[in-house]
C-alpha cells in the first residue's frame, strides 16, 4: 500500500507529533514493516502515528532519486553525443593556456567597423541576397545555411575528403577545440565594438535564422572557419586541399550574409581576426595539432 492510498483509506487528525489515526483501535496494515511503510511508526500507546515529516522526506527522496537518474542519463547522453561526433565536452587545458596568453590576443589592432552610412549601403546588398535566396537555384545554399547554424564539421571535413571516413578523430577533435576557443575570443571582440545587426539598421531585412543575442562585428562564423583553415594549413602546408578549405571557409562566412545576420564587413573582420590570432592558437593547440598530424603522415 502506498502512502497516498493509506491517507485515503484512514482518517487522521493533526497533532503536535504529526498525523495521528483518528480511531486508535485501528492499526494500519503493515505498521512496522519498513520495507512497505518507510516513515510509519507505531505510537507508544499502541495507536498508530504517521509522521508527516517522514512522508514528505520519503517523497523528496524519491524525487531526488529520479532527478539524479535523469541528470546522469542526460550527462551520459551528452558525453556519448560528443564522442560519436568526434568532439569533446570542454577543452579546459587549451582554454587555460589561452587565458595565460591573454595579452597576445585580447587587444589586437583589428580594422574598426565601418560607419553607419557604409553599413546601410552594405544592407542594400543583403536585401538583394535576401531576394535571391528564395529562388529555386539557391536550394543548396538554403540547406547549407540551416546546417551551418549548428555546431558541425562537414564544411571543414568535406574539402579534406574525410567527411565520411574513419580514422581522423584527432583532426575532428582539433577542429572542435578551435571552434570553442575562437567562439570565446570572437565574443570578446563583438562586445568591444558592439555593432548593430543588419536588420536593426535595415528593417526590410528578414533574416532566415533566429536573431543572435550578441553584436554583429566581427562574424564568428567567419572567424572560426578561417581559423580552422589557417591552423590546418600551418599543420600540413603541403596538403593539396588547403586551398579548398579556405574556399569552404569563405562560403560558410558568406552564407551568414545571405542569411541576413551579417554584413560583408563582419566577414572581412572575421578573416582578419583569424589571421591575427593564428600564431597564438597554434601555441595553445600545439598538442592537439601534433595528434592530428599523426593521422596524415
């Protein structure tokens, strides 16, 4: 019998000791059976008394068990998802190394954003892209924009010919680390310049992606994509697909313009920031780069 059923089938009164049976001549079935009634204790005078605190404690214990079980299940699922995609949960060692070298990347002389008048002119180009994106011949670009809005690596693995090939887990892990580190750096520069998004300047723009909750300049997609291209080319400069990786990075960056969430100036700034931070990222990611290099030689 569950506690809820016990409360329904017997009459209780509230006392200073808790809940107590109204008719003390009735002894609830299972009194003293702790396996069945956790928290039910017989009264000293032979009547049954039921501690309300004990009942609540038991219910809370069950809730906590379920909550912990779900938390562990979600944690395991996140870990397995990261492993299955070649990713990592958190590159804390590289992030710590990045923070130790903060002076090498936090205040770089990035070209400032254009004037408001120039940004308005660039919005005209975005309006044209907005119209063209709805045409049948842009179906592939629309699919790319949707896919690239998530954290995924196909745009970087495909140019290297390893999108559906096993044995390149360290290369994928390196790319995930670069994405994580450059995301933090890029957000710091966005906060520094605090440029409005295109549709905040040109109301006729209708972005095809949800409005990002941070500033526009520089484009993080541009910065992250070109950072992967720069570091791979430093790791394996003789690889024939390095140029294709840069082309793919450019495509990913420009797709954000087609989506209506970035100016052309944001794309260019992302490229510049990637070029400027490549030396410090190479130092921070040195171990991961050696691990990835072993898969190619």
